């Protein structure tokens, strides 16, 4: 995966650009262009091979253009969408009372998605390469954290990413598109706390129109989480999925 970073308040200093992440299939190498932080980003893992019946689960709705969701109960999770954007992503911001206290910074060490049976540890750090893109996890069973962005539970949108599949079969985020609003996401941190997130929505976007600002934009006064992988149709000629799956979640507490 690849990203650029930018910003203050826990946001990476420069913004990645390109298309949305590609995390799947037969790995010809991390050739990437992954959508990430605050402006334009992209993650790409070449894929080519495995095909289960119907492919990985994913949201039925594909959002061609997107604007940030808004709510009078809580501040918007992202800055205003670019002028070219229109429509909505189909979700809404959770009520302010539902957000848990923001935590101090501590690196994530374990990710659990109970409804999908996913339990991954340790998590690997992801960083920008010389082109300002975020490199994807080197293995298909790994989940990576954009270490120059917010940590899960910290103020802002923390970003975790992983592959959807490989030539050999399903990868760590193969079922990510099956998450539903209200599902739990549990992130264990190095400080021993388990940050508890709840899914707000699951979006599916063409990589060329990845909603960077919405995904990586500043989250005011709250801690949020993004989980990213590939989805949509698979292009056998290029070895890439055409879309990205993005899970939006917010912190509700910690134990």
C-alpha cells in the first residue's frame, strides 16, 4: 500500500496521491499506489490468480463520487470534499455522546474483527517510500499500520491496511467487505489497552476516485479508524482489483 502524508494534529506531513489501494492476488511485488492520508493517496498490491466463487464479499453499492458525511450531533470527520465531489457516501456520523475518550499515543499490536473471525498479531509498521507512497505489508497474512499517522485510539483517523487475497487463496482482509454497521473492531495497543471501535459504514470506491480527504481527513475531537483493502471486479489483464473497500469506525471506549 502506499500513501503520502500531510497535516498537523497527528496527520502525516505530506499527502499521498494516486488511486486507491490494491491489496490482493498474486503478488508480483508491491507495485503500489494506495490511497491514503489527507489529500490523495493510493495503495497497490498486484494480484493475479486466486478466484473463489464470487470473489471476496463486498458492499453492493459502489460510490462513484463522494462527499463527507455530516451530522449536527458531532463535528464532521473530514474537511470539505473537493469541489468536484458530489453525493454522499451513504453513512452518517455517530452521535457525539457515543464517542469514547481519546487515548494517548501507543502503537497497535493486535487487530480483532470478532464478526469475521479475524485475529492478527503482530501488526507491522507501514511507511512512505521515496515517491511518497505507503508501502503495503510484505506478507498476505499481515495487517499494517500507517505509523506516521494517528495510532488507534489517538485523536484523528488511524489507518490499517491489508491484502484481500493472493494467488494461493484468501488473505487477511478477504472478508473485510462483509463487515456491517455496528460490528466491533478491537485493537490491542502496546500500552496494554484494548481500543474498542464500532463500524459506522463500509464503502466501496473506484480506485481512481478514492475519497482521500474523507478517509484521511482530520477527525475533530475524536478517535476514528479506517480499514482498507481491495475489492470490486478483478482485472486479469492488469492484475489489479478495480475498487477499494474502506471501513469507517469510531472509538467507543477502551479496557
